[in-house]
C-alpha cells in the first residue's frame, strides 16, 4: 500500500489504518516505500494515543500498581526497535544506551498480587519525545539504504523492522487499556480517539448450531506476512458439532449475573478466580461504575451512560464464572469455546482476512475508538466473530508442532507456555496489523484486562489439554538433548548406536520382548521398538521416566538448553522427525529399582543396560540374577564408562577398578566372574563414544565400554 492509499478515509474522518504488508514481490523500491509508510503511520498513531493525557503529570501516574507508568510505554516501543535492529545487524551502535536499558523490559504482570514498588528515575516527557524522533529518523534511513532482498522471511534482517512495527501495534492496544484504567482527571477527549455513540436496547442472545468439521491452524514458514513465533507450525483437530451464542455477551446479559449475586456466589468461581475476586473485592466488571445516575461505563477518555447493547469487558475469571452461572440457570453444558472451536466458528461464518477496504467488523480502528453494539457486524449466522472485543477461550496457549523460537526475540512466547496464560481470539476495535489476522495468537494471564469479552458455547465435548511447558531443569534438559537432540563432533547418537548394535548381534534370533533397564528418558526404548514386539523401559528416576512417557503419549518433548550463563535456547524434538512415531504404542515406561526388580520383568529376548552398573548401589546383586529374566539364547548388552564413585556405590560393592591379590582387577574382570556361569561373552569389549552437551562451549566426551553376553541354553 502506498502513501497515497494511506490517505483513504473512513467514517470517523481518520485515515484508514494501514494493513500489515505482504513481504514478497519483485520491486524492492516499492516494498521499501510500503514498509516506510507502514512504519511511519504506526509510529505516529502510537504517539497520538498519548495525546489524550492532559499534562505531563499523567505520564508518571501509575494506572494500576502492577504496571509501569505510561512514560515507560511511550519510550519502550522505540527502544525495542533499536535493540532488535542491533541484534539483526541493521545498525551497529545505540542511540541512547541509558534509555535503551531503562525502557527495555516492562513489568511482566505474572500475578495480580505481585506488587512492584521499585523506584525508577524516569526522564522528562520532552526527552522521550526527542528520543523517539531520533529513532524514527534512524529507522527511515535504514529503510531507505539497507540492502533489501525479497521475500522478507524471518531469517531476513528486515524482519526486525517488521517485528518492531508489529510490537508497537501490540502496545497501541495494551497502552490504550492502561489509559482506560488511568484516573479520568489525567485524561482528555481527542479527535483521533472518539468512541462510538450508537447504542440501544440489547438484543436477546440465542444459540446457533455449529456443524462438526475439521480445523487446520498454523502458519507455514514460507507465509508472506509477518507472524510471531507461536503462530508457526501445524495443528489440526476434528470438532464435534456444538452450539455457540449468536452474539458476544452484552452488558445487559451480564447484568443478570451481577444482579443474581454472581460475584458473591463462590461456587461459580474457580479457585484461581475466587482468589482474584477476594483479593480485588470485585463486585462487578472493572469498567462499570455505579453512580447516582445509574450504571456508567468507563471508556478510554470518558465515562458514558451504560451502553447495554455493547459487549461486556471482563477477564477470564469473570467470563468463566458467568458460564458456570449460565449452566446452572439452563441445565446445559455452558462454557467458553476452545481455540479450536473458535477457529471452527471463524470458518463456519466465512470470515475473510481484513483487506485494504474498510473492515466488515469493528476492528483495525476502522470506525471508532470503542466497542459498539453486539448486533452491528454480522458474520454468517453469528455476530462479531472477529472485532469489537477479544474473546476469551478455554485454551491456555501452547506451541504447535514445529514451533521454533525466533533468535532475536526468544522470550516473546515461551514464558507464557506455563498453563496460566489463556488465549484470546478475534481482536478488538483497536487491534491492528498482525493482531487482526486469522493466524494471530495472543495470550494473557487470566486476571488480565485487554478490551476482552466473550461468547459462550454449549457442548458436551471435553476440553483438550495441550502440553506446553518447556523443561528447564538442567539435568533433565541435558538428558533430553543427549537422547533426542543433535549429535556433536561427529559422534553418533549413543542410545541409537547401542540399540542398533544389540539388534545386529541378535541377528535372526527371536525379537519378542526387550527390557531397557536404566532407560533414562527413553530413546533406546523407542529404537528397539522398531524391531521388537514390545519394549519396557525401566528407570529409578521418575523425573526421567516422565519425559519418556511424555514422548510416548504426545510424540514431543520441549526443553531449554544452556548456551552460557542465564542464556538458553529452546528445543522441540518429535518422534515423527526421528522416524519413531509408528512404534510408540509398543513402548511402556515403568519406574523400578534395577537391584530389586519385580518378578513381572521376565521373558525377554534382550536386556539393555546402558551406563547403569556404575550407578547402582549393589551392581553384583543386579548381575547375579539377570539371567533369570532372559529367555534361552537371549542377549544382555552392558555399556558403562566404569566411573565408580562413592556417591553412587560403596567401594566394597565396586565390580572392579581396584587391586585384588596385588594385581589390577578391572570391571571387565568382575563382569566375567559374575556372568560366565550363565553367559557367554559374544562381543566386545569395545569402546563406544558419547558426548553430553553442558553449554554451547562445554561438552563431556566419554568412552563407554560395551560387552554383549548371550545366555547359555
């Protein structure tokens, strides 16, 4: 879109807000101009938001105790450009190092009672305005002169510019919420931020039947529009038929819940929601004001008589409590939709992406700076599938299959993969750019306010829980990388190598059952399952076993691995990528003590004990009876670096590594003494190397001695 197109007007008299650009094409000169237009329009519109403050003093008064004052957000988006463009190599020096530290990191409102009273020596408003102009000038110079190769994908340095613009779009919205929460004495109306004035009686809500169907979600990395990391990957789901409310829940519909003591009835509230309600002493939605003249609604720059036909603004806890109340009133299974169900609504309603013309929804600031009646914008059988207010859903955010972290913004999404941040869908009246697209995925803490409301559904389908957490324990992460991650220094994957060696040694021998004792997080168990009818992985550590169980059940593990100090990066490993997804059903994991195995562990054609014996408290006890668990002709594969440590095994229990009768007695000597009554040594000893990554520059390189023993017939 060119600067000339940007002058299109809509009903409010403002220029039609520029859309997020398509990032491919053949004309780099035209693309530079398009991105420049998009940047300047967004940058200037963001600044105009702060013109609603009556005086400089309003910049320094906190809207709510849990967030920085508005001066931070005024400077933050400019600083973001500088920091990300430095990382991308588009610039080589800072503009104002002090500002670029002070304005870099906001208060992440991780809990509603985690008050932050830390003192900041904020600069004057005029200083921040001047800084923003310096940044604006710098970015325009970069857009004019930096080498540009199309398309712009997320490996392209120009991605940082788009990232900065879309980041400012996000803060356009979040800052507007803070302004709405600011004391009205610091706020004034503004011609660019005029609300809707239309309101009448609220329509009666009803249920619309939504037929069953399949939803496919997730951006491809070849997509030609900007996206945040959590949008990429693949997810598909089959959705049963359900019913959805025709309209978003209006202020009028929510009033019935308020008047029926909904805020005083504990049984409607989930534990977390009840805790929030009791802490805040909430008795009605936060933007409702009870006055002598009746209910009023706080908008961004003014209070108005309650528009009963506008959607109610609430957090997740309030929306969820309403659904519980509604379920009790109707006897139906009323709840919020899942993310998948929202996409089914989107597809069923035939909603189209927001194009250059004025949107058929209250979105992208195409109409006014507020909500509007819930029956204003029709989408198929429904209203406001997108726009007006965001819609809370039941689903906490989680990564799609194939999710990757962007290297210059590695903490945009991953901190929210904690089961505590629920997705909001559809956008609001102020959602612009990337926020308006079907693929957009934004999530907030459940007590958060974000121009968000909800619609409800009636469905008996269970809400699917998606695993999202990244394992951060360093030991577990190292094991996950050791088993499922990259190979280092051309050393093959150790569990895979051992499994292949065992299968090779068995040859044509029966391959019914295998036992992977000391299986850790389970890679060898899956590898063996390619050849055996059934594999049991046993480990003493429940923490390790849990990762194997997760891989078997979900086909994926996610973990952080250390680069240096506190710096980490994020990994996702999948069974299908390793060619092991088809055998997962043949693997089971159990917690057990190798020195005291239960009688059920018997009848095996192979027992693999990798890097185990020098970690046992009584290794001889394990070895003396292991033959009883093997079928005749079955194989026992032992691998160990023989790292005998008192922390694991008392010296009196060591199998070797000491002087006996004045001569060196090795662990192999001890193995022979214990195993030869029941086994023949058929392979080895041979050294098999393995590498364990500790940081990006520190690795353990170890040789494990492997021996293969065949049970005598």
